[in-house]
C-alpha cells in the first residue's frame, strides 16, 4: 500500500514515487541462477516472454514505461525489470496477471482507495503491504482478497505455509498440509 516516506494519504509527493521506484528496479539484474550478479531469473518460456512483451506493447497512450520495458538480447527468456506509471484501473496491464518482472504504479488518496484498487481486479494471487503502522497492516491483510499477503516484504514463501490464489488466480492451495488435502478423500466411518 505504501512505502518509506508515505502515510495513509499516499506519498508525500506522489509524482516522485514512480521515479524512485524505477531507480531501484533499474539496478535489478536478470540472469541465470549460476551467474553471481543475478537478482532474478528468466521467464518460464518463449510464450510467457511474448505475453509480457505484448502487454507492454499494447500500453495505452496515458501509460509510461519509466524504466525497462524490453526483452534482453541474449539466449533465454530474460526481460528487464520494468516500472509502468500513469496506468488506470481499467487498463489491460492492471487487469491482467503479468507473471513477469513488471510493476504498475497507481496513485491513491487514502487507505480505502488503495484497497479498492487492489480488490477490483479479477486475480487474487498475492499482495504486499508496506507500512510502519501495525494496525493499518492488519486492516489491509483482512481486507485484501488474495491468497497471500506479505507485510513489508514481497515474494517470500516457505513449504510449511499454504500458497494459493483466489478469483482467477486459481483454486485451492499447494505446499503444506493444506495443499496435500486436495489430493485426499475424506471418509467418515462409524461402527
């Protein structure tokens, strides 16, 4: 919802956030797992690379790629970390599950507005909430319609905790005992 230097009203100067976020993203290095300088790996296959590239090519005129935006000219399915600003809630890239190194940045005026933006997409795989306010974090974790909510972190999973989405992001969970239960058939026997 918000990061350092922000509060429930959003960033102190919301015009600066995309640029500051882009500076960090531009330093992220895609590469193979055995390359020491790698921050993130390739996309799964050529089709997914084409899907990510297509979403960026079809951006509406009001959207702006602040950093990144291109596949890398090297073997494999590598794409630059990309930040897109100026998007609107109805835009394809906002309403799609990108599954690539792309982040969209949207302004909001208050906590309720941020939650409305997050909850009015058809997917619900994961969300991250960035705040120093514990009560706000707890309100957001309850309100967000996603399978995972991270607070002040993103992308961390462990096998002991269920992992799954809601809405168009899938049915059920994998990992943990919860994931195994989908493969069982419960039978009640009484003698």
